[in-house]
């Protein structure tokens, strides 16, 4: 009897109990993945409902002023949009105006969910990346529903797949040099699919990780970034010449030849919206237009004149590029678009996020094993804030950017790794 009891106890003690910390991390990841549940455009997802339920818990937490700053900037931006919409007689449900409010909601909920722990922020970021992939594969937007993988990659899943891939490699304890190599390969893959901005993000992140891995503390961080920027400049000058040969595929080859005819700098040749954005800001700098749908034909004529003065071809079909999809107008810049539509105060949040992105990239080594994920998200978010409109799950990603920035850039922060 005693023998059998001892044996049973021994068997029980031999069973490994689940690690509660790991279970907690998995739960946070799963909650992040609920962002794949699409409810209303980009601003309302399954994750946003969970964050809404967590608001009371946020009110019971203690916060430093720097932690409250991005939340307040989001609310100020939303209020600025509302005022602009009322003045310009635009619907208060204009999607772009909901971006700052959604950001604040996500930041509140994710603060409660992660407790500002870098580890948990990274896990929920991985979950959000997976949720984004699920959304674009199962639902998507107009540009990703054409059944073309190139369009699905470029306008949908590429940044999210990158987040998930880096997250998996970090959790699997893959060496940093291998992660950097994967980023370089992923960059070349995106380049072949004519997704040059994502390619540049991956190549710069991979180069920065390799540079730090090789030189470490032997060379100051500033000089390491000089080397990375030098790599970027060489790539920017060599890539077009190589692309013209067709090595990276016909899509990139055709795009390169098209931009050669504009005789414009690479950044302007790749984007036609800056003249429209600058014209809109110059004409309504304080309160904005409320919505890009309020822009008049006369306005577009003035914007085209500015573009021509900048060097664009007078015969370029500006309106066809400024209206994408055809039933909507977009400034294709969260920073400039927020200012143009919501007024000066609406631009404060994206300006803060740009600073946060610079902080993540410059100090990516502070994040230990998550360095590869942090620098990649920082670079991608910096580009998106300047050159992309609000996209699906973008407010949640930017909430993670703000959390990561505050967690490692201010002393006395209640974080853990």
C-alpha cells in the first residue's frame, strides 16, 4: 500500500507542470491575434473590444507623465479632427479621424495587458502581426482581393509576416546573425516583388544587426549607423541600375523605367502625393479640411501647379494617382494627412511617433533579444508614418511602438524583461 502510494506520488512529481509565465505570454499573444477579427474598417477589431473592457483597469493604475503623453496626444488629435469636421461639415465618422482615438484605446488596453513589460509588449506585437496576416488572407482590402500574390504581399501581409517571422526566431532563440541574414533575404524577395520600401526596411535592419554583431562595442554606435547609411546610399544608387537589367523581375524593371522618365529624386518619383499634401496644409494650416473628400477641383489644379514647379511632368495623371481606390482620396501620409485633414494639433501624435521610431532604431540594442524585432518595427513604422495612410491594425502597432519607446528611454520605468 505504501509502496504503491509512493510510486503514484513519484509519477505525479515527475509530471512537469505548465510554466505559468509562459502560459501568460501565450495568452497575451492570443489576445493580440484577436486583431485579426475584422469588425469596422481598421479602427474596430476584436482586440479593440478587449482593450475597451480594460479601460477601468487602466484608470486604477499609476502612471508617469511620459506614459500619459501619447494617450493625451491621441485624444487631442481626435478632438482636433472633430472640430475640423464640424467646421468643414464633414461626417464625424470619417475613418482617418478615428485613427488617433483607436491609437489611444489600444495604448490604454495594451498598457494594462502588458504592464509595460518589454517581453509582453513583444509577445502582443507578435500576436498583432499574426492577426494582420489572418485579416488580409481571409478578408483583405480592395487591392489585396484581386487574387494576385504580388498585390497581397505588397499591400497586405509583408510587414506583418516580417513581424511574425522575427518573433518566431527570437522565441526559438535563433542567433542574431541568422535573423539579420533572413532580413536581408526577405529584403531581396520584396525587391523582386516591387515592394521597395519594405525591401529597404529589411535591408537596413539586417545591415544594422550585422554591423552590431560584427563590431559590437569596438566601434561607437554613431559610426555603426554611418556604415549602415552608407550601405543604404550605395544600395539606392546601385539598385536602379541593376533593376533595369530585369534581374529583380519585370515589375521592378518596368517601375524603374517609368520613374526614370520623371527626372525626380527617388522619394518624389516614388510618391506623387507630397505636392497635394503641402498645398492642403498651406491653405488650411490650423483646422485642416476635415476630410480629403472636401478637396475641390480648383484645389487639385493648384496642387498640380505646385507639382509642376517641383519638376513633375505637366502631363502626369495626378488625379489618377491621388485617388486610390477610385472612390476615395488619400494623402498617403499619416503625418501630412493628419495635418491636412485634422489641423495642426492632429499632427502632434504622428510627430511624437516619429520621434519614438527614431528612438527605437537608435537604441535597438537596449531591447536585448528583441533587438531585431524592435529595429525592424521602428524602421517600418517611420516609413509608414511618412508615406502611408492609416492601414489595418496600424493604430495597434503604433501603440506598441509608443510602449516600447517609453519602456526603455526613461529611467525608473516599471518594466521587466
